């Protein structure tokens, strides 16, 4: 791991929901994970993407306060359930990429 991976620029937590089926019941197991934004990469529990392979990020809020965070990469779109607004995370990413414009 390079030194630039060690300095976290921004983080956001996401919720992973795993559905387990029993004989007579269905259970949902929730686990909380973190997406880390570094100077040259984005890292989740199961994936690491170089920033040049990340095309965009977007967010779809729901009325219950949760929402879906979409990470658009050259490997496809990855969806994460979040319970906080990821706008600060997206803004930090855009500043790193040089895409930030306040107007």
C-alpha cells in the first residue's frame, strides 16, 4: 500500500443488508461499513478503485432519511445504502478531480 492511501480525505458509512432465509422465517442482518476517499483511490470493504477509474458519483434520497449512493466506475455502477447525505464526500471527490465549480 502506498503512502497516499494512508491519508483519508473523506469517509461515508454505508449499510449492507443481508437476507437470510430459514425454514419458516426470513431474517435481515445489517452491517455498517465505510467508504474511504483517498488522494488517488476510493476503497470499500470489497473493492478499491483508482480515482482515474471513477467516472462519477450520485445520490438518490428517500423520504425515510436513507438513500442510495451510486459510485459510477469503469467496472460498472456500484450501489450503497446510506443513512446520511453524502454531498460532502461527493464534493471532496470533485475537488480532488478538479471538477468542482461553486456556480
